């Protein structure tokens, strides 16, 4: 039995696969197996994976008809045999020493799950999101999610090592089919149930591709929006069921709305069905918890967008986006009744909530 199983789903990634697998195989932790799942690639990905496996006995390759990322991860997990389990995407990079640190933490603590920080990789430049920095500014050992609720924002599958016994005990698996963002409900389920170690060091480079082929570049697609709202709803149900009320409220205010602005930005030129689905999603996800979108912890610009969407004010949203793109940062202000308010196009709208006027 290997100590660590690394599941690598692969689809149409012949350009990046070798570098990605090399970052896994060159880890200082040598006691691992790598299960590559070729998900019906037609660009030579499967053949390249077979050649790499022929040169390194730690690599096995599964070939299957295209079934989607979640199904590929599930197939790789079912075929893996390690005491511990992790995932890597086939166009990303695992940083040197990452598995040694993550596994070492679990061995020392007895926890169920260890998490490391992630850096985005664009070309040769790396960056870390502000929330990722907050979550990894100090180490945690054996924490519960109610102790560190902002970790609920870290729903990536690939910067974590799981105890396989924990994974199996809770019946964890990724949604099948071609559901996008399939890691979010699954990792949320893991986070609310686990004893968690969190490391300060970055362990993973998430490659940002600008060729239009990655999921994150398809926000204007109604199927992408539908999957995003569906997986958010699943995650919200899990948080409501398994965390304390303050954690659930923080999730609704700070975590759940994080990426919605990208969909608001896609409204100009979208179909009526897209906008109707977006409006329905905003009202279904936030209003039932008594936290309308304008009361979330997002920047003011995004909260105004969400308020306009929730009220069905598409034309006004499009006008606001045009205005916004012409503004400096910070937004302009003016004095009204002895206090400063943001001077945006809807500042005098009679129904505008007061929190959308305050800088």
C-alpha cells in the first residue's frame, strides 16, 4: 500500500500534462502512486500518459469515455490504494516539498485533512488572493470549521491531502456527469466534517489559462451559470446542516457571493434566459437567510450589481457597468446632509438601501 495516492484527471491537456506530472513525481515524498484518468482525450493526452507510466512504475493510467471531471476523479479515487488521498489537475503544478509537508502534518496531528495555500500562475507570474492570505497567515492543527469558518472559501480539491479512511467513512465523492465546479459541494462536505490542519506555505500553482478553454473563462454561458448556482445551493445546504449559526451566516455573507460579480459582468449581451436565471439565483440563495445581496461583505461595486440583478433592473445594471468602467478608484463621493455618500448613478434612487450609499 503506498502512503499517498494522487488522482490526476486528464482531458485534452497534452500541452501541459508532462510538466504537471513531473511536478508530482519529483516530490520529496517518494512513497506515492499516481492514478491518471484519461477522460476520453483525442489530442494525444492518453498516449502521453501511457508513455510516462511506462517510464515510472508509480504511475497507472485509466482510459475511459469522456464523462466529465467529477466522474474522472471518482474513477481515479476508486482505483487508488493509498492510506492518504490527494488530487492534482493535469495543467497545474505541485510545488516542491508540498506533499512531504502536508503528509507530515497529518502524521503528526492525526487530523483528517491538511490544507496548503494556493498561488495563481499566469505565464511566469504568481499571485495569491487576499482571502487565501488570510486563511494561511497562521498554522492550524486539528481545527474544526466553526473555529476557522473562512476556510469554507477554500473549496479546491488539489491543495489538500485527505485521510482515505475519512474520505470513505463519509462517502465523499464528486457529482457525476459534466457538472462544473463539482469540487465545491464535495470539499465543503469534507470541511464541515473534518479535523483540519492548515499550513502557511504555498503548496500548489493553479494555472490561469487565457486561451478560452478553461471553465473559469466561460462565465457568460448559461450552462456555466446554472452549474455555479446549483453547486452553491448544495454547499449552502451542507453548511446550514452541519455548522453553527454564526458560521452559516458568515458563509452567506462572505463566502457564498465571492465570484458572483463575474456573472453580473456577463449580463451585457446575455440572453433573457441567462438574466432571469441570474436574478432567480440571487434571490434564492440570499434572501431566505435574511441576508440580501446588498448586505454581503463584498465591495460596494459588487453589492450594487447584485441589488440591481435581484430587482430585475437589467438596463440599469448595464448602465452601471459602463459608468463603473469609467471611474477611478476609489469611487467619487459627495456630501449629503452632512455625511459623505458615494456618487454613483443610483445614489438618489428612492428604493436604494442605505448601505449602498455609504463609502
